[in-house]
């Protein structure tokens, strides 16, 4: 049997309780305005993602839930909570890792680009209308209809880069 708790990634960024609380308050307000139910499980899953700072899979979230709430949680309810949070535009799913992370600004303008640190797992986001329009223009030239855009850039975040000297690769 595989122990999921041992596969939890380290926390990529120092927690920001004030920012986490603010995001949670925004999510609570938006759910009230939208007349949708923000159940305790949905709040807890969202809170875990906000506090973590990086992407987590549903199974990692279930393991983290067990550790933080001292009771087991199956993956199925976690997946349902994640689907709700995605529909409300509070979180995103990274295609490359199948991990979920909380947007910096819940229900704001959806990011165009996700930057994923390969060292620590931190995820940053950027909204860049130029990138979005260039992708749409390229698709239009090919006669392609865009359903959704997902741009994931893997590399090393500033914090991890500061820990290692940069050496340029020359050809």
C-alpha cells in the first residue's frame, strides 16, 4: 500500500496567513453573491490550497486533510470540491502535473500563463493580454477554434534561483 502522506511536496512558499484569509473571505462573499453553497469541505480544501502555495493532487489533498483534520478523507469528495472550486474560478488545474492550486486573485481575470518551479513546486501566474491575443491570432491563421488556453512554463523560481548560481548554457 502506498502512503500518500509521504508523497506530499514540501511547502514551496512561506505561508501568508493574511493573504490566505483575504482569499477565503473573497470566496465566501462570492459564493454568497452567486447563491452557491460553500460547504465546510469546499472551504477546507480551498484553505489547504491557499496555505500550501503550490499545486497539489487530489490524493495529496486527501492526505493533507487527514493530517490537518485528524480524519480520513477519500479522493472522491475532494474531486467534487475541486470541481466546484474550478467552476467558481477560485483554483486552476495544471495539465502537466494534474495538480490544483489556488489563484492569487479568486474569480479575477483568469491567468494566461502559469510558471511552475521544478525545484520547489511553487506556481505563479500572469495575466498577459498580449500572450492571449498572439495565441488566438495564431489559431485563427490555422483555422483553429480555441476552446481554452493553457500555457505552462516550467523552470526555476526566484527563490530557488537565489539558492543556486546561474550558469548560462552556450551552444
